[in-house]
């Protein structure tokens, strides 16, 4: 598999944000007016932080490497351990096409 490009990354992030909004719409009460949660991105050295309204939705790895002793691949999605740090385990990857690993509230817990 070829390494994803910046264009692939931007497209996957857009798809992820659209998925978060779609899941929120499915969860919220049916009405004619649906307010999407405000989503902001903040880039750091190793991770892209996704902020939904005023809380951290999750983190996405910006490069291959390791995190807390575990291997990490470009595009891996992690739950937040706090506002400024991701949790230890990967929950999914934005490039694999399967987006069942998250909801509008954040990446799912490990089973």
C-alpha cells in the first residue's frame, strides 16, 4: 500500500468530520433545525487534535512512530486521555474506510 498523501489526509479528515456530523444528526432529536457541533482542528508535533465544541473529541497520528510503547501509524485515531494527551491504544485509522470505531462523542472504547 502506498503512503497516503496530504490530499488523501485532508479528504479522510473531511470524511471523518462529515461522519461525526451525521452520527450527531442521527442521535439528536428530529427537528427541522439541526445544529452541527463545532469542530476545530489543532495541529501539534505528533498528533492532530480534534476539538468538538469545548472538549477534545480525539487525536489523529500525523506520522508513523510509537506512543507509550505501542506502534503508531499515520492516520491512527486515539481517544483523549486528557485535553492535551491521547490515550494509549489506537481505536481505528482514518484511511481504512471502516468508520464504525467512533461516534459523535469520540472514538469508541476498546472491547
